[in-house]
C-alpha cells in the first residue's frame, strides 16, 4: 500500500510531501533528509552566493541521498538581480530535472528549464498567476494560501478557497502549500483535489534543518497568532514571525509620513534575518514563518515526521470513509 498521486508518479517519490524552497534553510542537509524520508527535498538556489556554489551544494546533496531532489529558483524584484540564467544552467548541467520556481516573470527561466524537460512546480498565491504559469507549460502548480510563510501576495485568500478554485479552474495538477504540518492536512488537501502538499515552516522545525535550536524552540512555543504581515504598503506583503523587530517594522510602516521604503529597509534586512538562524537570537532581525506555527509542537527528525504524516493521513482518510455508511444511526 502506498500513495499513488500525479505528484508521486511524476517525481518518483514515495510520499506526496514537498519541502519548499527556504532562503538560508534549504541546504543539502535538509533536502537530503527529506528525500531520504520519502518526500521531495529542495535546495534553495539563492542561499548559494554564486552558481558555482550551487553546483557544489547539488553535488553534496547527491552524495547524501540516492533519491530524487529538486532546486528552488526564486525570482524576486531586486536592484541588482542575481544571474538567474546562470543558476538555471548549473541546475541543468548537474542533471537536476525537478525545479520549484517562484516569484516574478518566471517565463525566461521556465523556458530555459523546459528545453531539457525539467519538471516545474511553480508556486503562486493567486489563480490568475497560476493560469499564466499554465500557459508557460509548468507541470504542477504549488498553490500557496494566505496562511503561508513569506510572500502571501495581496489578495489574502486562504487555502479552502484557493484549492477549490485550483481544482475547478486550472486543468493542471496542483499541490497545496501554506498551513500544512501533519497528515490531517495532507488528507484534507487530497480531498480538495490536490496531488500532495508543500511545507516550509514545519520543516524548519526538524532535527536536520540547519538553523539554530532556539529558532526551532521559538516556533514550538508560538501560537497561530504569532505572525505578522509587513510591507503591504509597498505591495510586497510578507508574513514574518512576530518578534520585536517585526513589531518595530510594522510601527514604521504604519506611522511613516514619507511612505519611503528606505525608512523601513533597515528593519527588514535579509542579512540580519540570516544571522538569527545562525546565532539563535530570535530578535536579532526579521525572519519568516507561517501561521502553521500554532500546530507545531515538537522537533522530530524528517524521517519521524514523514512517517507520522503518512500514518495520520491514512487514519484521517479511513475515518472520513467510515463516516459514510450503509447503516446510518440517525433517528431523524
Ligand atoms: C524561512 C523560510 C524561507 C522561505 N524562503 C523561500 C524562498 O526563498 N523562496 C520560495 O519560493 N519560498 C520560500 N519560502 C516559502 C516556502 O517555500 C513555502 O512556500 C511556505 O513556507 C509554505 O507555507 P508554510 O510555511 O505554512 O508551510 C520560505 C519559507 C520559510 C519558512
């Protein structure tokens, strides 16, 4: 017995669970652990300072797992954009044929990757963007609901609606992302028509995630109200862990009379956020987490986590099936 979805079939994985790209978290240690546990581990290309560093990380990951793994390439607005084509070329040259894309104007990179038949999982937060990605020939959509960590988009649509819309309208297989942490969520996503789930925050809270233990503990201690949305004023809304710096940043965003992003920039520095993961001072800078922090209560290995997810999902699906019976007991 095992899962048999469009995702498991296309990627050659045992469990329909993907570890989404995570800046400063998606290194070989985590991706290999997820893949070894039967899911799809993903390296985050831009955690590597150069394309050549990404090549080394791919080789490192390959030495740690015999199972399929992928690479995330995120295209975000930037004054000096990274050389995305060079990163994509390394991905191609190293024989990686599963890529998670995300962000703005992915067309050229998707074209480059599809030329060698790469399987593309494109992540987006609206059905409109999903439809544009379908036109670009992506293989799977990763539908990132409002619950998710990081860039939530500007429409604030939760996954109960987004996933239903994806099933009704897309005509391309999709996976559910944002707010998933366990097998109950996986069973729910499959019931809504998804082929699997994508998780970020839950994987931060595993033994193999290469971040400081105090960050993992902060997630375990938090509840679902401990995130905040910043940068809405600049239409770049991002969900962050609601620590002291995030609260200061929000205050500046609300109170700034100039409306200049420059006033906000020092508070949302990515460099300081990276330091948090290294030094464990959770208030040193801003860092990303999803509302799912409310349902994360431990720090298991990826193997333990994925076995539990499988067990729970099967139990939840059995329970749902048993609720529809030939002999209902209702007295009405
Ligand atoms: C610390 C962190 C960093 C992230 N960085 C990226 C990134 O660089 N690119 C990307 O496409 N998604 C990024 N994400 C989003 C995840 O891939 C995933 O879509 C999201 O976490 C799903 O929501 P969840 O956290 O509720 O599982 C990040 C998430 C976290 C928690």
